[in-house]
C-alpha cells in the first residue's frame, strides 16, 4: 500500500455526491414535491450534474490511464478498470434522460421519479464498487506523482464548471478534509473561495425552484 498518495478530494467528492443523492431521493419520494417543478430550476440539480461531470472526467483523464500503467500484466485487475469506465459511461445517459423527461411537458411525474431512482441506485452502486474494489488497487499502484495529477485534474474541472462547486465539495466535510483541500488552492482562489464563494453558497437554498443561475 502506498501511503504517499492523497485521495482526499476523491473521498470528499464521493461523500458530497451521496449527500446530494439523499436530497434527490427526498424530492422524488415526498408527496408534496414534484421533481418536474423542482429540478429544472434548482441550483442543487445543476451543481450535482456539474460535480459528477467534473469528477468522472478527472478520473477518466488522470486515474484510469495511470492505473492501467501500474497494472500491466494483471488482466483480472485491468478488467476491473474497464468495468469502472463502463459504469461511468452508463451514468451520463441516465442524467440526460432525466433532463429530457423534465423538459418534456407531456411527461407526467412518474417517469422523472423512476429515472432519478435509477440514477441514484446506479451512482450509489458505482461509488461503493469503486471504494471496495478499485481503491485497494489505487493505493497499491498509484504513484505520488499520479495522485497529484489526479488532484490537479479534479481542481481544473471543478473550477471550470462553477466556482460554487468548491464550497459545495466542502459542505459537510470534516475540518481535516476541508483544510487539506483549501491548502492546495492558489492564494487568489483561496481568497475568492473564503470571502465570496462560501458565503454565496451558504446563502443558497439549492434544492428550491428558481435558485439556479
């Protein structure tokens, strides 16, 4: 096991995605909330999609290729990498299907709820699979340099998507995790995050209609 690698951002992202899946579950199961009236204009749905896209893009670019390099000659473990990528590829179409259903005035409340349930089960299953099956391999073969590259890829894609994604990622994180993530930021980004983005995020009722920019 390689103790030099740092998977703080990955763990924080998984925790944040699970947090938002719980919100989605409450929206689709509450008798007084219709996902068709909430999600299209809710900041929470927009941020969730952006975070998921940033996370999977970073892994596709900087994690799975690095794992392949370290797992040469280990076909069983290489097959697991292929499975991880297939699971990634299966999630994005469900997200698009949810958006298509939400945008179709002829669709009733049942289909969006079913699709969101499929998204929740699929993503939650993938996160668990990745943590139990892929993380041991990641800790075993990833180098410190490759781990740093993954962190940079996450930072790049999170920053490119939406500045509110950084406080979104920190929401609910313990002090040690938050400190480690903030410590990696350039001074200008740290200042913007602590003085503007975090207060803006804190004031956002992100799972209410009409909050998306």
